[in-house]
C-alpha cells in the first residue's frame, strides 16, 4: 500500500529539518545526503522519493532556515516599542548565541558567500531569502519615510551579516564578543533617528 500524501509531506519536512542545521553548520559541501537521511531517521535510498537532487534539498533547507530566522526575529520585534524595532532586531541578531551557533542562525550569514559563488536553485533560494529578510527589516522601520526605511534596512542587513561572519572567523571567545559589542554600538548610533 502506498504512503499517503500527508505521510510523504511529513517525511519530506523531517528531511529538511535534519538538513537545515547541518548545512548552516558545515556548509553545502560539508554535508552529504546519507548523513541527512540518517539524521532524519531514514535510509539513504529513500532520498530520491522526496527530492530530485541534493540541490533541491539545499534550496528547501535555505527557505526553511530563513523562515526560522524571521520567526525568531519577529518575536524580538514584537516586544520592542515602536521606533525601536529595527535596533532591537539588530541587537538580537548580533548576539553571542547567533555567532556561536550557526546551525540555528541565519542562513545568509552561514551560507551566503558559499551560495553566491554557485548557480541554480540553491543560489536562487539564497537570493529569495535575502530579499525577504530585507523587506521584513524594512517593515521593522515602518515609522520612517520610505527612502530612509530602505537605507536603514539595507545598512543593518549588510552590517549584521558581515559582523556575524567576521565574529565566526575570529573563532569566538572574548575577541569576537568585544567585536560584536562594538558593532552593536555602531548600529545603535546609525539607526537612532530620534
């Protein structure tokens, strides 16, 4: 008897759930299909019943990770007062937890430079993730005029992704913490329009 479409969809989601943190942690080339399937509690042979290629899985895992990131940041924004949502989001994004745990962080910071050198569905998914996050960041500065809102969102995104990348390259620890602290101060000043 064939599996129901609900079962197949749930299994596919389990595979994406297993792939997403692994890809963010070790990169596209550092993660194999067999490893992802094992982490999902499935056999390697079942992969192609759900995905046409590893590239297709990577695309879905990026979209999944991007949605997780926006959900976490949405919680932060919801608690911030009007006019302070974008700075609050930047503070949260630039935290030690995000820096030290790429497996649960933003896929743009974790995979952006790797995917930018590629082509195909994974790169397209990364582009969509960037555009969606940028549009979401603009909404967090809704109290500003449109041009200023776009400028603040663009500057905040570039600074946040770059800072997490640099802090990770520093290897964590006190130096990385101090660096992120300096970047948070910079962004607070840059985004303070009151």
